[in-house]
């Protein structure tokens, strides 16, 4: 009897389940929150609820945090470059890198009745908002698209630290127009924008990688199986990704 009571006390003293910590690019934060909710709802109700802690920011900032020891289990980058750099370093698990979404870039001019198309863009003047090309893949894509249209040197820029901040610059009216993620426009029911041709910038392959320091790799893999399922792939496409 004493042994049975001791066993019960031991079981109740154990943590209910591991907490997974995910670092995600800011453009995918809201979509990931929805995926996490669906993941938790579909889990076996007899199992403890899985705690998943999501931290978002620009890919460059998150990358630097991971390089300096931030205790994440999974890195969901907005590009392939930094995910690859992590995988090829001691910080990432070999062969764990995968593409979870492909981003689409849009030019947004919310406070105007003018039809936004390529002709309008080619005649663009003044100052526009972009994400910092050195930190945010969507900023780099905006630079590439403007260079392909021979507009890069003709405009001036206000730069957000990440694509969400860039969106806020435009949404609050601090700046008239700019280049943002299509997913953010759909998420906020925004109108009056132009989708940049996908051949005007390098593909925005948003890739993830499991981090070596994770002490919960089986739990991470279980979540990744769900993230990479066809049902979730359809959900991600419906959110403005290619």
C-alpha cells in the first residue's frame, strides 16, 4: 500500500507535459497560432495538453538570438538562408530542415481609390515602407522586385525591423504605401494592393529547422508531422502563401 501511494505521489509530481518553444518569423505568427490551436484540439484528450510557447520577430533577430543561446526547440524562419545556416552549424539538427510555406509579396496603397497595378507601380515616386532587407526576407524580396523594375534607386524608404512593423507603418497612416506580405493583407481584410510577379524576386521559401539544444525532440517531431500534413498545407495556402 505504501509503495502504491508513493507511486501515485511520484506521478503527480511529474510535469504534465513538455513545453515546446517555437521561434517564428513575424509574418507567420497569426497562422501558427491557429495551427497550434488546431493541434491542441486534435490531441488525444486522455493525454496532457501540450504547452507551446510562440515567440515572433524578424528572421534576422531570431537567428541572432538562437546563435546567442536562446532556448528554442524549433526555428521557423521566413527564408531558407538562415534555416540552412542553423542546420549546418552545431545549433541545428542535421537533415531536419523543411519548407513549411512560400511567401508572396504585395504592394499596398490603402488610402486611395486608384487601381493598383504594374503601370501604377512603374510610376511610383517618393517614400515607401519596406522591411529591413538585412533582417527580413520580405524586405529583401521587396528590394529585389524594385531592382527588377529599375525603381530601387528612384525611391526613398522607411524600414521596419520586420514585416509586421512595416505593415503597421502603412496601416496607421504614418506612411502612404509600401511592400508587405500578402498573408498580412488577407489576415487583416486589407484591400487595394498589387501582388508582385513571383519572378520579380527570389522565392521566399519559409523553412524550419529543429534545434540541437531541444530536450523535447519527439514532441517537436510530433508537432512537425501535424504542421506538414495536407490539411495544414491547405490552411497555409488559404492564408496568402503560395
